[in-house]
C-alpha cells in the first residue's frame, strides 16, 4: 500500500508568457474556461471569488455524460507568484477526498515562465493518476493557448 506522500501529484511546465500572463489564465474565469480540463471537455461556467477564503465553482461537461462540478476555496492568492486552493468534486467518487492544489510561477526569462503544480494527498493511486492525466491535458491546452497569443 502506498504511503500518503506517494499519493501527491507534481508537474512542471515551461510556458510562453510572463508570470502575469500565466496567472491571468489561471484565475480569470473567461480565460480559465478556454483551456481547463481534459481533452474533449468544455467548461460552461466558472464562478470565482479570487481572495483567500473566497470560493470557486467550475462546471465541467465531458464529451459524453452528465455535467459535474468542481468546488473549493482559495487559500493563497499571490498574483503572478502563487495560487493555492482546495479541490473537491460535488458528489465525489467514493475514492475521492478533498485535496489542495498549489500552483507556483517562476521566471525562465522575460517571455517564458515555469508553472509548478503540486496536488494531494489523494486517497488512491488510481485517483492520483486520473488527476495527472487531466492536468497534463489541460496544461497542454494552456500551453497551446499561450503560444498562439504570441503570433
């Protein structure tokens, strides 16, 4: 059986755009809806009160299936540097539990940033792997969106 520390997700991505540009994509509801979620998913609505203690709610629509919601509260909001929030599904799977997501931004150079994501602890390896796939696909879409804004 895995130890809790083994049930964390850690991803790093180099992205085109300043830390301010990336932070805007991570936090502005209209921008977030353009890239959030696994491939094929759409985001019909994002509600967000971007401040420590403020809540958010993201509606996610899979290609096939029922609309579902991701909810949580912001823990840290440090523009262009760090964003941390709780992450839980409304009507969670029995293997789900609330996790904490921390996104940190670092300069690579004047036009590129590094995004570091940490999330956990997950209840099972299967749920951690599911989140890794979803984040990897979503961050891929974010990278494409930011790169397209350079043209």
